[in-house]
C-alpha cells in the first residue's frame, strides 16, 4: 500500500530520522508542534510485528510516498 503526500518533501539527510521515536523533522515556526513524533515509529513497529516492511521515498519540494507491505502467512 502507498500513501502519497504532496507536501514539502523530506531531504535525504532527514529520512533516517522519520521512524525514530520522539523525533520531528520540521523546525519551521509556522508548524503546529503539538505532536510528540511517535506516529511513524508506532506504524513501523506494527508493520514489523506483522512480518512486513515500511519505507518512504521523498523528493524535497515535491512530496513523499510512504509504503508498507505485510506478508501473508498461512492460518492453517
């Protein structure tokens, strides 16, 4: 599954920070900073527990695409 964000994008130097707990990348004064930076960290943990993978492709100034895949297992 993919989720596309047509926002400002994320610079390559910040991609590794995205899935860290309590981490926020945007430092601008106009951003609402009420969050604690846990959403993507929690998503990654859930997807990994379901034997899946999560990642992001981003181009600064053009937006980001977040992807995840969960590998089905037999229920027999």
